[in-house]
């Protein structure tokens, strides 16, 4: 009999694939109807976060003494670490990859996109090479906190990775190349073109494009796993092996890793170690220690893999190396409607939304969006919010989405908005509440009716006068709530990514606190503090850095071994 843990991220994969329609959604995660379930195990095999399990299955493990294995490079982490493993194996190295979970993929499997500034695809399409411009501009955007040498590793490393990736069999057919018409240097894209991934390779029935698996990260995982047998690469993957301690010799060089396996310990003796263990979004202890989370009685919705508990931080602390909290980052967005209906999530993010907290009061200029709202809702009761709309408000927002050519790929999401409104109002814990009057709406939300009524009356007056006296919201986004039926759409904080802990140099070598490299130790992806600053979004996407650093770490580790 299968059940779903609280670590469910609501990605919809199991629900849509279940042949018996035994999986249903009622609250912030999916659940399994035991009366309909036939124990086929498909949901368990598909779940990218390993959140589905068989309650009747008893782990079989044979207790053993310490096992000793040898290789050239030990890669810890089977997400972006797969890239490092395959590339190092192509360079003639024997690889052992340790994966803590029962399957590989990590956060890479649910990550969306990487964005090369330049590649052979750009060159073939006559696009100018702007990588040096990107290095200077992106470094400057961080105020120089991330130096040009390290930024160059990210920018040029992504180019090298993409040029390598698109030469794998049939890889090019999965990517698109779109000119933007003019140089763009905001968000994760830099330059006049976007290297894209237009459709999922997994979870294809999902209408929610905001959450994986199935996007670029899944494609990388699939391509790397296929390459190992196809190219007869010397890569051995050990699942359920959690790296716990780094081993050094008398001079401080890394000589191995001690891992915990189901039956005991396995010691990997090697010439180099690449740490790609991911972030720490699955560790309540680290989130509380470094960011003060869990100060309210409410679970934080997380889109990260639960096995990402900051193992690289623990291993470095075992060597006396402490992370710099100012270079650690966790993305906290919202209050958003995840993991419920995607189109209602988009409605909640619309600048014409009216947000109220559990006191029935507005708490910010709603046009700042869900990317900026998190800082404002913190400290409010429960740190949750309700978006208040009339039927006309919702109809107008969805009509605008359905008439926006840039959203053509998402039209099927918005066409079902009324169905989602009505369906979600029927949940046991409804994420959408419907009422004919504001007084009734407030009563259903357990909000003081007089408080909510006054908030809406004041807001309607602001709309009529074209001036938001409370938060200065632009008149362009002031739309009144005049006549029922009314809807309240639930939103809470959620986290997509946690990153940081290990400082690395431009060769992806892990640094001690005195900035000197630890011989034989490299790191990649979310385990590093390379692209991150506290409270600031990275200037390149997490997957861009993960792919660039994993590829480069394999090159650097292999090169360094040759000169030893």
C-alpha cells in the first residue's frame, strides 16, 4: 500500500499518470485513495522527490563491515553531479558517484532552464559573442561581490557545457533558438537570443509549466544516464549512499569520502572529490539557523528535493570550514497559490489583485508581484494572504491572458479557470472560497467582516479617485471590487531553491575560510556560494551555474590529476 509523504511538492506527475485515478489533491499535497489503489507502484517510480513509498515494504539491508572502494574521482550527488561524472569519465577517469536518495536526479530533475550567453548554436545563427560583456555587466550587477573571474567560469562554462550537450545523439531536436530582436540583460537571459526548451519530456499531461519534472534538467539527467552505457563509460552509481565525511592525508589533500550506506559504511579512496550534493532546503535545522524560518505554525511549501539537507556544509564543517551566511541564499516567494491551480497562481500575481491578510487588511502594493511580496507578508498573521476578486475581476484577468500572444503556450491553463475556481472551492481545506457578499466571504475566511468590508470599501474609493492613499499603487492597476459573487484565493510563502555553503574559486576548487584551495576538492551547483548573496536573486539561473560548474569541475579535477 502506497502513501505520500509531506515532502510532496505538488508537481502533479503521479496524479496525472495514475491508471486508476486513485490519487487526489486536498490540501498542500497529493494523497492516495487506498480503496482505488491497486499497488502498481507507478507513482513511486515517477515521483521526482521520492515522496511516495510502500508502507508495507521493509528495507532489506545486510549489515557489513566497512567496504573500501577505489576510483579516480568520487562525485557526491547525482543531480548536476551526473554531468561531472560523465565528462570526467570521457576524459578517461574511473568514477564512483554517490547518491544519497534511492534514485538520481536531485533538484536538477525539477529545474527548468539554463541560458548560455553564447554557443555554437548562437554562432550558427549569426549572433554576436557577448560573453565578455556579460562577465563585466553581471559582475557589476552584484556590486562586485561576485568577481569577474568567477563570473567568467559561469558564462564560459555554460557555453562549453551546451556545446558539449547538443552533440549528444538527437539532442538538438529538443531545443529552440529564439531571437529577441534587441539585447536583453535582465533576469536570467543575457544577449539577443534565448536558447530554450519548449516542451516537457516527462509529466507531459501537466498544464502547470511552473514546476517540473520534464524540462531542461530532466533532459540532462536522461542524456547523462543514457550516455554511460552507450559510450561504455567507467561510471558506477551507488544509490542510498550518503557522503558523510571527507578523508585527507597528512598534508591536507583530499584522498577519499566516507559514506553511509544501508548496511554500514563505504569508504571511497580517490584522487579527487566533486561535491554536488545540492542545497539545504530539506533541512529544517539549517533553514532555522541561517534564515530564521518556522517562526509560525505553518509548513513552508518547498520545491526542493527532501534529501537536500546541506551535506556538503556538514562535511566542510567537519574540516573546520564554516559557511559565510552572507553568501547563502534561499528563494522565498509569495504568498503564492502553489501547488494548486497554475492559472489561479497567475491571477494572484496579477497587479490588479487585492491582497488581504488574516486581519482583513492590505499589506503591500500588490503590483510588486509574488517575487517581491515575501518580504512584506512576513510577520503578518500566519504569513498567508487571500487575493480578493469579483467574478468580473477574474474574467478580465483571464481574458487578458488568453489574448496575450506571448502566453500562447499556456492558453490551455487559462481556459479552465472557472473549473479550477469551482473545484478548489470544494476541497476540505479550500484554497478558493466563494461567497455572494463580502460579509459572508469574511465569515468563511474567519476574518472580521467589518475589517474586510472597510478594506474593500477604501480600496474601491482609491480606484474611483485614481489614488492609492495606503500604498501608492499605480492608478493603472486600481480595479474595484464592486459586485459579487466574490472569490478569495489562498496564498502562502514557498521556496524554490536553497544554495550556498561552500566557497569556490574560478576553477571550482573548494576554499578554506582563509581563501586557500583544499587540494583535490571541487564543488558545483547549489552546494556552492559562487553565484549567491543573502537576500538577492542570482544574476544567472541556478541551473546555468550548476551545469557550468559541474562541467568545469570535471575538467579541472582531471587536469589537476594529470600534473600530480
